[in-house]
C-alpha cells in the first residue's frame, strides 16, 4: 500500500443519493474527480458529512471501493470506521482497508461510559487490529466526550494515532493541542473541521482542514490553504471571508435537525451548481423545503459560485 503524507485540504465527501435513497455511484465518482482536479490533498469518506451513521456496513464498503477506484492513488482515501467500541470498529476498519482505504478515522467509544484511561486503550486496541494509520476524530457533539490534548499527544508519541480531526468547535482547545503537539516534536498531523476559521488555524500551525463546505467549493479552500502556507495572509483572509458568506447556507432552514440543516444545505447547493443530481438525504431526514432551497440558491448566486457544466 502506498505511503501517504497527510496535510492540506481533505474534504469529508458527501454521499450522493438517488431520489429513491439508493447511493448514486456515478455522482460519487464524478465528485471525487472534481475534488481531485480542484487540488485537494485527500478524500475523507464516511464522515458525518457523508452521513456514515445512516449507512449499512455493505454500503460503507461499497462507497470506499468507489472512492478508492475513482481516486486511483492520486490522493489518500481516509475512511471513517464509526461504531460503538474498539472490536467493532477494528472489524469494520479491516473491511474498509480491504476496499481501498489508506487510513482510518475513529471516534471515542459511543454508548459506553469510559474514563480517559479506557478511551486511550480503546484507540490502542483499534490500532492493534489494523495495519494502516489511525486518526482520532474529536467530535463530542456526537459521542459526548471531548478528547483531551494530553491524551491525544500521548497517543501520538506512542505511535497509536498519526493525527486528529478536530470537529469539537473548541478553538481554544485546538490551539492548546497545537502547542502541546509542537512541544512533543509534532507527532500528530492536526486538522480542523471548522469551516469558518481555516485561515486562522493555518496561521497558528494546523496541518490541514477537513471542511464539509469544500464539497460545495473545494477550489476556494485549496487557494486559501496555499495562500496561508505562502504567507499571503490578506489573500487567505479574503478566501475565508468568501467561504464564510457561502457558509450562510447552513443557516437558511429553521427548526430542522443539524444533519438536515448542514449536510442538507451542502447537498442543495451542490445540486444547484451541478455537482449532484439530487439533494436527497438519508431517511429519516426530510428534504429541505422549497423556501429554504430558494434562500440557498440566492446565496450561491450572490457569492458568485458559477454553475458547472453538466
């Protein structure tokens, strides 16, 4: 298996669906190609943006196979092995690796009640059960536990994990993690999942970003990251300001679940610009209503996101 470095912009790819809820593999393969041509540094399949929790094991494997085939080794494919506990995660991860995943992302245990020492062993058990790099996914809103910087750096120094996707929304905590990681010799590749502060995170030492909004406009994030790395701060901020205006699409709906408002908005915008055939969400998530779609369409038009040719 090819050894990859992990840095830069790695979009958490959406899972395109047909109107009947089945996976649209044609759209998926075209989206992978579009993201790679846009200059991304990797693809993260089966994350929250990919609605992984709603997918069967068979669907997860099939998605990774399709993404890996479309990527054709040009960028690393990272897959989310999202499950309850270490044994189940490792088993699922092995199937994803066999399907073509270059690395695995896992959260803290779900449903169980564990202390920090047990969470550390959870990641050790997962890594012992796979033969590819492991990333820790810090997303307390979904697993109800914040992974401490101390724990993550210790696991990095041990070689248990190679990096972290931080979707905690805790930017103070992420800055502390960056500082502790540097003090330890930088054992971890650190990625922010916070779409609206990628410029700031790049400037304080993040290794990359995993922004769901990159599904809608990957090129802007690629330009932002390149500008930040080259020290062109004003240019990076300008790209971030544009992306933050585009991110307003997630606030167009009211009284809807986070998945419907966020991923639903991404899919609606992608359908509007020709990146998806349908904005269908996984059941039981209901589609966004017409008035919300009109608001999203207006934002897409207002920021100047050009409709792609079919």
